């Protein structure tokens, strides 16, 4: 009886190790593992208040920076002073870089809101022309 238990245990262990190595080493196994862990992480992030707060705070900070640079650009873009026009161009570049970063951030984190974006979070920032 003990011999049968040892054989069954060895066979079970061999099957377990084979499946484990398949999951760890084969592309199909890795893909299945990544899909599962990615799905778990997405659900966790979308239901975790701290994650949502962090994403919203990051969005608000980027919008604030964008708006500040946009105002600077609009204030100085038509100035008679070459230095002030230079400030406007620099502000425009910063605003456009922030817009690109923000739009990508929104895209990557859209699952956090599940279609329920807070009213003070913009879905997209426009580039300054």
C-alpha cells in the first residue's frame, strides 16, 4: 500500500513539475500566466481606492501644469519682445509635452474609471498650435 502511495506521489510530482516548467519556459505557458496575472492586476487596480486616487491626483497635477504653460504661451506669444516670445515657445513645448504624456497616461489607466471619469478629469488635452 505504501509503495502505491509513493508511486502515485512521484507521478503527481512529475506531472506538476512538467506543467510548471511548461508554464515557465514555453511561450504559450508564459502568455497564459501573463494574461492571468494581468487580469488580476487590472481588477485589483480598478477596485482599489488608493490606485484610483493616485491616478486622479497625477491627472490633476498634469492638467495644472498644462494650463499654467498654456496661459504663459497665450500671454507672451504675440509680445513685441523677442525674449517673451521665446518664453511663449518654451511654454508651448512644455504644454505639448505634458499633453502627450497626459493623453498616454489616460489611455493606459482608463480601466481605473470604467467609463465613470470624474468631472474634473479631462479625457484628452489638446496640443497647442
